[in-house]
C-alpha cells in the first residue's frame, strides 16, 4: 500500500490587508450579488473575474424553479469571460454571498461543478486562477484550483 497526503495552503486576510486591485475585485463581486436572481434560496452570490488585460467580468447566480437549470455566479462570470475574451486568460476571481441583505458568516466557496469548470479553464489556458473567497469579515486567498480540487479531472486522460 502507498499513502498520499494532500495539503492545502490558504491565506486568510482582512479586507484592509488586500491590494487595491483585490479590493476592487471583491467590491465588484459584492455589487454583482445585488442583482442575482435567487427567489427560492435568497442566497445571492456575486463573482468577479479579472483577466490578464485587467478587464473585469462579473456574474451572479441565476436560480430556476427547475433547480438544475440554474447557474452559479462563478460559471456565469467564467463562461462570459471565456466566450467574449477567449485570448485573455483569467488571473483572479472574487466570490461572496449575501442572504436576506446580510453577508454570509461562512466563506463562500465554489460548488463541485464550478471547481471543475475552473480546472478546465486553467488546463486550457495554462494559467492558474487566484481565488478570493469571502464572507463578511475574512477573505481566503487560494492560488490555483488544485487546492480546492486535488486530483481533479482535466481532460488529459482523453488524449490518444
């Protein structure tokens, strides 16, 4: 038998400790959450991605009465960015959620589907994404999706 140990490095910041660029990205994600469509869960998520060029693209969750037809904020922002600016890789992503007008107490983290989408984007662009995952008081800074999705499927197994 062989044993593997997987470790995650997560830096924890207060907003005032962030660079101005990261503060702007987080504020943009917060603003994006205001227009999320979440009539069922009331869990409004905002996402902002910064591209290598400095351009910021936003997304928010879009719920649907047929729950599986809804979309997460991360996938809305990522797909918008990669569809409109395919040659401008994503450098960083900020994610935050509010419920009933209050920022969540727990840090907002991507679901499994969103993690897989990020894995594919990193694999396709050969560019890791720095993530800022936030709540009302803290921001987790994570460099690259492998921290959140170790041993993730990246499509290389599909090569002949």
